[in-house]
C-alpha cells in the first residue's frame, strides 16, 4: 500500500471539510482505498491528511491532480492557506 501524506494550514476547518467532502468521487475514481485526517491539538488551523492507494503510480497521479486542478483554484480549495507539503510513503 502507498500513502499520499499531505499537511497544510487552513483558515477554517468547517470550510475545509466541506471542500474535502465535495471531492469524494474524485478520490474514489483515483483509487483511494481509505483516508484519515488529523489536526494538532494545539493548532486547529492545520490539517494532516493520509490518502491510501493500491500503488505508487495512483498516488502520484492523484497528487498531480491536486496540484494542477484543486490547490490552484480558490473555488476548489477555499480554506487552503499556503502551499501543502506532501510525501508519498510506502508501508515498510
């Protein structure tokens, strides 16, 4: 399994979550098997997201989709603040 790990600041969790939920079909179509999001207890305006894929190629394609279609559009990512930090991880 391969995980796309994403971290970024947000302006408002409720707005971020609504935008995240809107793209559930895109995640499903891309092969996301599961997702987890976490928030630091000392920073409600920061979110960490793990998206699990069956393989690295699927994770890389979805990352490209996020970078070129989602994060560049204020309408698609209304609560995004700054540039997301990403890593593609594999289970060791």
